[in-house]
């Protein structure tokens, strides 16, 4: 085998005589048609001496393990069969759907256009209703604000009138106030007209007992 590999090695080798297609003093070169051969045995050749007495015996198989492996292979085949059937049914369903889609494409397009037109009409109607509702809400809000402003104005006017009445009353009461100018006159008036405040009243406010001034 080493001699055969030496003859088939790449490169140049010496040759005793030139042959057809060879250079002078050169051996065969490496090429794609020159495949190295190791000298395989033929089918009718005798076995090697070291393997003449060898008997091929299959390995022992555990019966329990064989039962488990057989069951697992059966389940594996069932699962694969179910998956193939499922995939086959899915592919057929897709083909049928594609065929129906192609057949009903015109009808579906008309239905889609009709639904889109109805959708546009419904959107326009809802838009009009929404705008009307917003307009009514704005009017109601404006009316509420105007009413609140009128109520506030009436309250302010009533408050001013009440304050004016109080000012007038205070001005009238101020005429009876004791000042430095009328102090002597008021003292003389009190002395000339004494008042007795020593009296008792009942629940109705009537005087029931009065003591005389000393």
C-alpha cells in the first residue's frame, strides 16, 4: 500500500523511460483522473487470517426494553401520522379558501364597497348628532352662565340696597347721639324725665311688678 501511495503522490517522480504524455526522465504527475487506490478486496476473496474464525453474533436484546421501544415507536408513528393528516387537512383547507376567495372576490368587493358607503353615511349621521349635541350643550352652558350672572347681580343689588338702608338708619340714629354740643341738654332732659327700669316681666313680656323711684 505504501508503494502504491508513493506512486500516486503529487509531484514529479523519476521514471526509467519516457512514456506517451510524459516528460523525459519524469514519472506520472498528479491529475484529477488519477485517483489513489488502496487495493480493495473483491467479493470472492477469502477473509483475512485474523478474522477467519470470527462469528458475527447480534447483540442481545432485553425483552422488556424491546417492548418499551416498540411501544414508543408505535406512538411515534401515530403522532407523525396525526401531524401529517393535520397538515394535509390544513393545506387542503387553505386551497379551498383560496379557491373560494378567487370565486367570491367580485362579490366580496361589492359587499365591501356597500359596507364602506354605509359606514361613511353612519359616520356623517353620528357627526351631525354630535355637533347638534355640542351646540345644545354650549347654549345650555351659556344660558346657565347668564342666569348665574343675573342672580349674582340681583344679590349684589339687594346687598347694596340693604347697606343703603342701614346707612340711612344709622344716619337717623346719629341724630340722637350724645355729642359735646348737646351733652348738657341731654343731661337736663334726663333729669326732667326720669325713667324707672326696676320692673319684672312675665313670659309674655308684660310688666307684672314695678318699684317706685325713691
